[in-house]
C-alpha cells in the first residue's frame, strides 16, 4: 500500500472513531439543548406530508385522558349534527313519532336525538324512520356508529397497551466523592410497581470544542460507568461515572462547562417483564444542572419482612467534600 | 501513570468487578428475602404519584377473573344509579312509559332500568325519553356506555394477551451427588402446552459477609452452571450448579448458610414461540429451602409413540449419599 | 490444584461440552420422534392444573375458524336458554308483548327470543320486561352480553395478531453431490407474501449411541452448515450441511441410520418485518425421510421485470450421482 | 488430513465466504431489480395455498383507508341483502309493522332495513319479527352482526398497531468527495415525529461478474460504512461508504456499472421507542440512480432554542469535484 493511501486510511480511521450521537457536529451561536428533559429530541420537522404531520393515531394515543374524552365527545356531537341535518332536509315527517308526544325544543333537535339513538345503536324506537330514503340514511348511520366505536375501542386499547414506564431521574447530577477519587452521579427509580429487569444505561457527554483548524465543533464522548447493567431494577440505582484521569470530565470546572455548552445525554433500556415489552427512556442534564460537592442520601429502608423505597427522597443529598 | 493513580484505578476495578444484583449492599438486622417465591421483588414504594400508585390498567389486568367481573358489575351498578338520579331529578314524567304498564317498585327504579337499557344500548323503547333535556342526557349516557364498553373490551384483550407463562419450580433446591463431585440442583417444568424455546437461566447467590473493615455487607455471586441454555424447553430441566473448589458454595454447611442469610436468586428467560413473546420468570430459594443428600427422581416416561411428563412428580426425590 | 480436583473438573468439562437439545439422554425400546412434522414437541403433560390444561384462550386462538364460530354459536344458544329459563320461571306475564301478536311456538321460545334480543342489545321492544325483577334480570343479561362480546372481540383480534408464518419444508432431506464432496440438503420457502428477514437456521442430529459402558444413550450433534443466516428470505433457501470428514454424518449409511434411530431437528428463526414479530418454526426429518443420490431442481424463474417462485416444485428433485 | 480432503475443505471455505443476500446467484438476460424502491422483494409466488394467497387479514391491514371502508360498506350491503332475502322468503307478513306506516318502495326493502337494524343491533322496533322462525333468523343475524363488528374492531386495531415507519431516502445515491478520497453517499430522514433509536444500516452491492469458467453469476459484497450505527436517529443521517482501495466499488465507472447491472441493497433496522417496536425498512438503488460529483446540502438549521429539519431538502445537492 502506498504512503498516500495509508494517510487516507488513517484519516478515515480517525473519522470512524469519532463518536457521533446522531445529532451531528454543528454548533451554533446560541446552543440549544439536544434532548429535552422529558426525553424527546429537540428537533422539529418541516415539510412533512400531511398524514405524517397529523399522525392521528399517535396523537390520540399520547394526549391526556381528559383531552381524549373531549375529542370523542366533540366528534360524537358533530357527527350527530351532520346526520340530523340530513334527516331534517329529507323531511321531518319521515321521522314518525317526533310530532306526537316528544316535546322537543324544535323538530331539528328531534332529528338530532334520533341520530344519536341510531349512531349509538340504542334505537328506542319511539322515533323511527319512515320511507326508504330515511331508512337508508339510518342504515348508513348505524354502520358509521359501529365503525366509530371500533375506532374508539382500538384507541382505548392502544392507550392501554402502549408501554409507559415512569422512571424518575434526580433533578441534578452530582459531583461527589467516590472511593478515593470523585464521581459524576445521578439517581433513578422505577416509579411503577412493575418489574424492570436487565436494565442498561448509556451516558454520553457532548460539548463544543475547537478542532485543529480552530473551528468550533460539537464533540461526543462515552462516559465509562462503574456499572452499566443491573439484572433487577427493583429499588433505586445511583449511576456513577468515576472521574479517572482518562475521563473527558477530568479537571472540568463549572466555568469551563458553561463555556463549552456541556450536556450529558442519558439513554436507559430495559425489559418490563409483565408485558415482555422493551423499555427505552432518555433524559439529559445541562451544565447548569450540575451540583458540586454533594452526595445522595440513602433512600431504601427495611420495614417488617420487606423493603421500602421512598420516592420523595430521590433528590435528597448532603454536603460531601470532594477528593482531590 | 503515577503510583497513586494506579492505586485509585485498582480500587475502581475491584468495585467494578463486584457483582451487584440491583438490590444493593445494605444488610439489616432481620434480613428480608429479596425475591418472593412468586418472582416479585420484596420492595414497596412510598411517595408514588397517585396515577403510578393506582396503575388502574395493570391492576385490572392482573386481578383474578372473579374480582375483575365484580369490579365491572359494580361500576355498571354505580353508573346506572348516577344516571337514574339525573333522570329522576329532571322529572319522571319525562320518561314516557314508566307509569302506564311497567310495574316498578318505584318510579326511581323505572329510571334505573331505563338507564341500564340506554347504557348497554339495548333500548327496548317501552320506556323512552320525552323532551330535549332527557333526550340529551340519554344521548350522553349512550356514549358513556360505548366508551365503558370500549374500556372493557380493551381490558379483556389485555388480560388475554399478557403473557402468563407458568413455569413450575421444585419446592426445594437439593444438594445431590453429581458426576464425581456434588451439585446444587433444582428442577423446572413448563406447565402449559405452549412451546418455550431458547431458554436461558441465570443463578445468583446472595449472602451477608464481613468486609475487611468487619462491616457486614451483602455480597452477590454468579453460580456457574453445568448448562445455562437449552434450545427446546419441552420436558423438565434440572438445572445444576457443580460445586467445584471455585464455587462460592464450596464447603458450605446448613449452619453457615443460616448465619449468612443465604438466598439463591433465579432468573429464567425464554421465548414463547406461539406468540413470539419473550418470557421472564424469577424465583428464589432461601437457606431453609435447601435439602442435603437427596436427588431428583426421573419424571419423563414413554407412552406409545410419544413422551409423557408427570408434573405431580416435580418434587419427588430419593436419598443419595453425597461425594466427599 | 490437586490431581483429583483436576480429574473432576475434566469430567465436568466433558459434561458441559455434551450437546443437549433439551430432550435429555433417555433412550427407550421403541424410540419415538422428538419433534413432530408440524414442529410441536412430542411430549404430553400429566398432572397439569385445570386452568393450565384448559388454557381456554390458547385453544380458542388456535382452533380452526369453523370450530371457533361453532363454539361461539353454541355458547350463545346456551346462555339464551339459561336466561329464557329465568324469565320463564319469573313468569311469562312479565314479558309484555308475548301473548298478543307474536305467534311463538310456545311462550318459552318467546322468552328465548326476548333473551337473544337483550343479549345482543338489539332490543326491538315489541317484547319488553314488566316489573322490577324481570327488568333487573334483563339489565344483568345486557351486561353479560356486552362482556361476552368483549371476549369475542378479544379472541378475534387474538386470532388475527398471533403470528402464523407458513414456511414450507421439502418432504425429504436429500443426500446430494455438493462441490467436490456430498451434502445433506433440505429446501424451505416462505409461502406467504410477507417479508421474512434475518433468518437463521440451526440443524441438529440426534441418534442413539453406546457410551463407554455399553449403555445406549441419545447423543446430539450440531451440523455445521454451508451458510446458517440469510438477510432476505425472499425466494427459496436450500440449506446445506457439507459432509466433511469432521461431520458426524460422514460415512453414514441408511442401515446405520435406521439402527440408531437418527432424527434431524431443525429450528428456524427470523423476523416478519410487517409486524416486527419474531418468527420461530421447527421441523424434523426421521431416518426414513432421507433420499440418497438426488438433488433439488431449481424453483425460481424470471418473468418480465420480476422473479417467479413456484411453490409446487418444492419437492422436485433429479437423479445425481454422489461424489465418493 | 490428506491432500485431497484439504482441497475439498478449501473449496468449501470459499463457498462459505461467498456473500449471499438470499436472492441466489442466478443471472438472467434482462436483469430485474431485486428490491423494489418501496422495500418489497421483486418476487411473486406461484402455487400458494388459497389461504396463503388470500391472506385476508394482511390485505385488510395494508390496504388504503378508503378501500378498507369500501370493503366494509360493501360487505354490510351484501349481508343485509342475504338476510332480507331470507326474511322475504319466509314471508313479509312475519315482519309486523312493514305494511302499516312505513312507506317503503317495496316490502323487500322493508325487510332489508329491518335486517340492517338487526345486524347493527339498533333494533328500533317499529318493525319487529313475528313467529318463531323469523325470530330465530333475527337472533342469528344479531349474532352475525356482533361477530362482524368484532372483526372490524380487530381489523381497525390491527391497522393502528402495525408499525408503519416512514423513513425517507434521498432519490439518488451520490459519489461525493469525502475526506481526502471519495465516498458513496445517500441520505435518510425519519419523517414522523416518533423517536427512532439504535438504528443500524447494512449496505450491500450486487452485480454480475464472470467467474473463472467465464459464466456470469451474481455476486454480493458488503460495503463497509464510515459508521453503521447511531444511537439517536433524530435528524438526518448521511450514510457514507468510503471508496478505499479495498472497496469493491474502487475504480468503478457509470459504464461498468450499467454493464454489470449493479444494484445497491439497503437494510435499516431500529427501535421505535414509543411502541417498543423494532422497525425494519429496505430500499435499493439501481445503477441509473447514481449521480457522480455532487454532494448533499445541509438540511438542519437552528431556530430559537431548538433545531429544524427541512424534509423538502432531502434531495438537495451541489456540484463538488471528486478527489482523484
């Protein structure tokens, strides 16, 4: 292999070894967070197709319960309104039973309630369709009702079955004494009573650095952990990055971190054994969420023949002088 | 690298090599079991958010069938009661048909049964709503009924589709002769007719030990197995930990085990091929569930052109003198 | 380490290296097939708990469509019969509308059809409940109907969503010339139009052998394959075990295979990309399903700008003289 | 080992090292694309069983929404027609209420609308069944309706829950300058707002080559990538194959590619964290979809405290002179 080819290859090797999180190397003047505290990516899409933008199923699945019920109730109202309009324009005399006994505000609302009885397939029958046209519309509406209901059932089950792990992370990441050196520490707890097992954690540091040409680029480093896997995530887990001389965090100061827009990216994956679902959770800590010289306070206690973990104490820490 | 740094690193290495199951190192005066026999973790949560504590879906999915039906029947009764109250307060004269022929105990129960006919969308029509207000309430109730039913359908399917492997474990873990040494043995069987494949077993021992400073801490050891994977889990599997001189169990006695609160933690994972679900099951044996000097009796026999496995014999064992 | 300990360990190593499929080593007089041609294990369970034996959900999911519909229709009939009995014993006079116009064979069948109208929530209303007791029974029946229907919906969806890959295997396994030696070959095709990817094959040979003490035991060998993974399983795949001098199949003859009850166990796993389901399929070939000196005929042809694969030709083979 | 055996083994090794995508080695006169741009395999099946060919569930799940609604509406119409025929042939006089007030075009349509009211379980009751036979048919129809509806619910949920990632690929694959050499580059974006993580890419090149005997066969090569995995697929990813002297693409020209029918096969897999679904996507580029001497234009910009990715620019590229 010629010398020139060798040089090319070594440049390629360097590029290959460069850690890339998937966010790329661009740095911009007012640096934005890469991962939001709720674990979503801080990226918006432009130019999506309408259906990709709408993503109705995803929205209906992830919106709050209250909003979900409201959307359904509103759709129900609108569909009834539309069918009431159709019955009304065919002629209210084709709905036998409206005039006689039912004391409606107006015949239109009679048509509206007949529509609701058809859509939900209640069909009391004190109002009933007269003639082929009105009967045909009612037959269509009943089918529409069943399909709407199939949709609602699907959405309700979708909301249930979408895994929603609730892993609590400590508000801050601490620089604490660790063994005879120091460590970067955050704590996490499974808030739910479900059993998470085979949990793996990956911690990355991202910051702006000047490359050899003096240009600012965003660099990524894996932070080696004391322990990146536990078999049973039953209590709390204090994840520790030991600040050895090899660590990219060695000799870091709050000032340098602010200047370089440091962000810690955290990805957790595990298995929820009840549903045999894999679980993926992310969070991040920005440079201003570091606390120096404190350590976490224990959170687990014994009671009777079992253990108690106190979720309210997840952020509790105490002063602790750092090793030099 | 300076000498001091080297020392720090070696301490870190030691900490990294320390096996941790996820339960931590705390030992307490009256030691509690880590994993309950049904495989759940012996940990309670305090300070959960209400929704995490309630975890309605999870509860409805995992409660016994009888209780599940009861909860639904009770909710049905309550919702009918509420709507009956609304119809009654609007005025019983707005439910045409109640007074004439239907011989109810009281008009309120007429409203109650009208409500049930609306909620379930039966809608006979011998009782029917009169006037816009009562009709509007009935329209809302029919929608509530459909949504309740969507919920029930989702829950019923959730109960079905949640994987519920039934792996039977032998009641005791035996210390038996094995080859020309001894082994720790327990037996497991897939009780269901489903096919479990690619099954892996992980066995850990946990016990209290004094560290160099004399403090009691909980230590964890992986127990090496004769075989920790089988491709087809079709019959029974006797899992064996050979007690070699390397084993942390070597020279163990019942007395030492009781003193050190020894617990064997077992995690099984596999694949249920019918539903392409991964399956995760746990159990544990406490020191008082060890039996010394017995071995399991075979459980598989041939019948015609197939094999029979007798689940009732899972605990059957016979005297067997241990190798020294 | 003492000499004795070393000997023990070497015996353990030998045991650890012994291949075990999960069926164990027992051989019996009239040897039965381990895996049935449909991929299920040839093992029956005795002493299962009633619920594990019944396994209602699994049965309802896996029974033929026709049987499934029959079970539902029969249950519908029975439930209606039971409720008809209740209405009848309360008194047919509490079902207003039965006597007047409806020309039933007998009042009991009137109660039966009223029951069916309640259970399905049709509720025409030409028959309607009179009095609190009959109304209460009807209210319960409507709830029962909704729950039965929730069950049916769950079962129907369960039947849909259970992955049912259809991988066709050639009826026989061929001993064919391969390169400048011979090979054991079988062929498989994905019958469905779905896309199977990342497909792995594992082939084991099981046969009875005399151990050093002269006792017959069942031995298992992995058969090394020319290729045990393909990324796209889009056409047909002829799986080849090259019969090298290392192969446990080297110098095998039909007679020796029959005498040793040889069985080839095959496990296939892959990924169905449409449902992101993993797929696991098994089959086996018994010694009498071997064919010597034939090779498979190609099955793929080109048509227009695409390829055609002919499933009917999966078993087509032609004479081919073996290499010596 | 004898010399001859050694030769055999070396031939086997060669065969084992041959890369095979699963499409086999056949080349034909007018070479067809292996993977269609939408990721499906360019292979048709002949001789499938009827049920495998029909694959009703798969079709209903994957057809466009509009077609799906049409199929359901059409089935609804047909089923009503069939039951209307049954009621009509039993005798229209067994449907009380048809003659009196309901002004139908003909009695048959009266039976049709009664059928629709029964099938959807609306059951107004202004038409009601008279006599045991008609009542029995109605009882059956109501059950059929419930089962049809269970089917629809299952299909609707199946449509929802089937993962449908939308990964956009650049229309062309570019030969661009890369570091101090050149690279093969294509770009991909996750169009949806869902979060894809742990994304792996595999790129293969397939082309016709003459083997030592002069026969054309199809050869497959893995193309080594600058980076074949990213943890967060949040923005766009430009996948790069560096054209090193080792690359099978080294010294390639458009003419040689056209002559050898070169096709680039791309398989992407990742994890959709919201549904914990694994995602598998494929595409391919044919020789005529290569563009030489252009490079992609950046697609990501900053806005406020977040990032914007512009999907419309996925194909935007600019002139760029290649390195020699």
